[in-house]
């Protein structure tokens, strides 16, 4: 498991550095597996377990482990096709710079020759003008200072009362997960679990089928090996978390079949009745 996880991590790092490119189909379309055009490399990379469980299945020229960088495949920098190699841009031709044309030097303009300076003509002396008799200025009367009007006191504006913020409704408090045997559940608890499975199948059909395919395709690895118990613990908690992600089923738990309780009388177990197990 550590070796495979390291390979997935290396594929993600190569894609992040730009040294890995997802492969395309022979018609240059985006690669997808043989289940449909929605199962692209982005779909495999959206959930970490998809490369691990489904990356070697559903071949369409390639499987995801070969085509997708996020699954450890794709082209690296040594084998990218020439169609993906950028063509160098030709440098523009060098145009010679013309030498500047020297401007002509203007000829100096000769300074004008000054003429003879005329002698000044004496101005006539004016007769003195008698000064006018000054008129006495009137004495101004004192101006009374204006009486200041009283300043009205400002009327205080009422302080608005704060609007209380709505109190959010608390979410469900689930507490510890306690899984019960199917025969120990009440009728209401059985109906609640069955409703959660039906909602999962209706609202998230693709994820519901992925859990089924995962268990089928990994049968040789998950059964009759030392990985049986830890793998199924991981599988059950993942399935239970998927049910809990649905509105109204936040606290649901996956019940178990108490085989010891029904030992030698399995056909009479409440688990295998038509309402629970189905008729087909």
C-alpha cells in the first residue's frame, strides 16, 4: 500500500510542476475510460481512492493508471509527443540603424554699427504751484457693539436600539457512534437506515455505484488475505460517512448482522425478510 500511495503522490507532484501531461485519445480528444466521457482524469483525481481502486480497469486505449498524471501515468518531460512540444518563436530580423545626418552650421550674423549720440535738450523749469488749504475731517461717532443672540442648546437625537442578530439553530449532536445488530434495532431505527440508503442511491447515484464496484473489483485483495479486517473497517466507515453527508441522516450508523444470534436459523432472521433484503 505504501508503494502505491507513493506512486500516486509522485504523479501529483509531476503534474504540479508542469513536467507531466495527461495522455489524449488517438483523435486528440480528452482521455476518458470506456464508461463514458465524464470519467476523465479530473474525475479520477477528484477523490483519492478512485485511482487506487479503479485506475487499472475500464481501458479506452489506456487505463487511468497509464493516461492520468494524478494516477501515476501521463507523459513526462522525456516522452511528450512532438505535437505537445512548443515551437520556438523565430527572432525578428535585425534592421541596421541609419547614421544621423549632420545639421548645417549657421553663419554668424554681424552686429549693427551704433550711430552718433545726440546731445540732450535742456527741459524748461516749471513755476511752483501753491498748495491747497486742508479741509478738517469730521470726528466719527462711536458704533455700538451688537448684543449677541443666545445660542440654542442642541436637541439630543434618540439613540436607536440595536437589532438583535438571529441565533443560529444548533445542528444535531450525534455523540459517539454506536453500531447495533440488526435484530436489536427498533422498527423506527430500521426504517431510518433504509431511508438513508435509498436517499444515497437517489441523490448520489454515481458514488453509490462506485462503492459497489469497489467491493467487486477488489474481491481478490479484500478477501481471503491479511487485509480482510482492516480493509472492511475502512470500507464501512467510508460508506457510513457518505450516508451521514445527506441532510436528515447526520447521525445514522451502519448496523451489522449478528450471525451468532441467528446461528443455525439464518433463514428465520429478520434481516432476510422482504422489506429489508428485497425479493429479487
